[in-house]
C-alpha cells in the first residue's frame, strides 16, 4: 500500500502492523500482564521477566503481504537469548490467509545469517521446503515459540483477513548486543 503497488479497500485494511501497544493502550497492557501469560513466561524464563515487545500483525484480504523468513532475536539482539513469543490468532489463521510457518528444531542451531533491507530483512538462506510446517490456528488459539525458531508468514491469498497479537517476553537479565558488546 505504501509504495502504491496495491490499494486497500479502506484505511483500516492498509495497516500492516501496530507496535508498542502495551505502552499506549490499557487493553493490550492488561493482556501483556495477564497472570496466565506472565505465569507461562516465568515458568519458561524464571522469576524475573520483562515484557519486551507487543505488536498487532494484520494481513488484509488479497493484499496482505508476506513476512520473510527470520529469527526474532536477530532484531532484538539480546544475550543470553532467553526470549520467546506468544502469537495469538484474532482470526482463524490458515495457509491461505497467511498463518505462521515454522521450522521445528531450528532454535537449536542458534542465530543464522540475516541480511536485506526494511521488510525484506531476514534469513539469507530460506529453509528447505520439506522442513517447513504451517501452524494453522483458530481465532483465540495461540502458539509459543523461541526467539531462534526460523519462521515466516506467507501472503494472504484469501478473501479473509488475518490478524494476530504477538507478545515477546525476555529474562530480565538479557542485555542488548551491539557489535559484539553487550549493553544494558
């Protein structure tokens, strides 16, 4: 939409992503600090956790584009890599409308080389198709994934929209790595 190659039916359907929602909206803040989510986060990461990121990810019918293959900690750049995401489907998510696709076991390989610019910044080498598993979800379902899991979402080719909420949590001891040097 932004580059003019496609046109959305409405302003609402032109929006691809909203970030930092828990900072600006009480509903999304309540979700992020819901004891059930925080309880899972502390079971996985230990007692001291941080809500690292909140996003709403939208794929409108027909024009909802792909998100390239990537690993989330490439963008976060945290060490130790004690980070995971909750991905919560707001609409039924399937292959046709761009559900998440993952490579099971890919987190154990660590961070892989990434490159590119803007929305095309992702893995330099896409996974082999036979290793990829789509993760269809019904509205209200969720998945949990490690920050080193290779994942992507394909184009929305359906007549339905696909919206999801994503919350990332990190162990409070994680620090950002800048050019090989960790910083608070």
